C-alpha cells in the first residue's frame, strides 16, 4: 500500500485527499510516509480520525516530521501541490468529512478542480449506495477520484486464513467463538479452528443476543437468548419506536396516504354533501381526477347500504377503508394508507 500511494501521488500537482478508516493506524502511517516522500504536509480531518491520530501519536504508534502536520484551519495556507488531507468518509457516511466535502458543506475544505481523492477502502456490504453517491458528488465538484473499481488503493485489514490459523495455533484455545462478519464467515472461521485441533463441540457459532455461559467446572454451553438488535432514536425518544411504527412509515414513504372525510346525518346515517379526499404522496387530490371521482362513488356505496343503516361509526370506517383500499389497488396496484374520518352532524 505504501508503494501504491507513492505511485498515485508522484505525478499529481494538486491537492491529495485520502479517505480511509480512522481505526487503521498503519494506513495513516503510510499516508504520512508517502506525503513525506514528496515533501507534502498532512492535515487530518474528521472527529474519529483526529482523535485516533492524537492518541496513536502520543503512544508512539505514529511518527512524522516536526513540521509535517498542518492544522485543518490552516489548509488554505499550504500550496495545493504540497498537501495531503487524510479524512474519514471512506464508506460514504452522510456526516463524514469526505461526504461534507463532496456536498460543499465542509468548513475547511471545498473540493476544487485539480483535487485527487483516493478512497483507500472497499465498500462494506450495504454501503455501496452511499459510497457511489459520494464518488459521483466528488466528480461533480471537479475532483478526480481513485476508488476500488479503478485502481487498488486498499488492502483488507482483516486477517487471511493462514494468519487466522497461526493465531489459533499460538493461542490453542479450548473454546472458540468466531466474532464479527457475515454468518458464513463465522462458519468458515469455526471450521479453521476445528482444523487446528479445537473440538467441534467447543466451537460456538452464535448470533447477536445468544449468550455463552461458562461454568465453574470449566464447561461452556449456550444460554437463553436475550433481547438484542437496533435501538432506534426518534427525536427525543430512544428505543420507543417499534416495528409497527416503522412499518407504517415505510408504507407512507412507498405508497403515500389517502384521507377521506365523510359527513353523515346522525339520525339517518346518510351522507351530507360530497366526501372530501386529501392525498399525500399518491395522486393529486383533484376532484376531476377519474380515480377520485370513482373513489367518491365507492365511498357513497359503502355508506348507503341498501336497506341497512349503519349506526356504528367504527364499522362504517372499516367498510369505507376496505372498499376504497380495494378500489385503489385495482386501479393503481398501490396500497396507500387509507384514513377514513366520519363526522356525525
């Protein structure tokens, strides 16, 4: 990686911005070394990157020249061809340093024509859309971007099989619990442990929320599952938003809402006036729209049942909702959330 950085940076005359994982201290050292080779100063941007850099430097894990570092608020004082910026945001995180730069929302760095951005990371599964969006925004801002599909500027920090075997042989564990990664990775890691001598019954492949209990006699076993998973933060509430609320929000986002306000005579149960329809995210609430006209007719049918006066409001709402929902799906193949409101006068 050190040589790859040098090969990329050597012919460049503009600013170089390198995005990588803040926890990859060895990679940050390679950025420092490559910058020093071409007499470039280095600025560090991103809360986690700055914090990790400071701690690693204090502990002696990072070394650099006495005048090599430049404060982020002094980046503009350094000529473009004499600076390298190390930043967070290699996974396209919306609030990260790189994403803010790409969106021209960063306090200290604004992407300019001539800048070169190196993404020294591969997209974590699930982050591909965020990464692609950030890359596109960087190109729109005038930068040249070197990413995983163009040129290798990243080497995985995860151990390979032979390295895992070496660790297992050095530690010689009695029990082994593979951690981190997709489930298939845990299974393969467990098989490596068996290959190095760990008893198959002592390898526990578990998911979040399944504890392993170790007993006084040295034995271990799976315990009872405990609640685990995402904790949703919604405004000031933490953990109060459940799956039902999320389901309704997804439905509203995908298909919109269809509100029906019907005024009925309390004595006779007949409709007074024309039902009012309010839509959001579905179709325009234009009364001349054929769908709206037919929906109004269906609503009247639901209320004016021949020979049957519906006095129970809850039943009337249910009948309106079912009839309109069925009609809207027939016409549009969409299922907006239907909210009937019945007003008695």
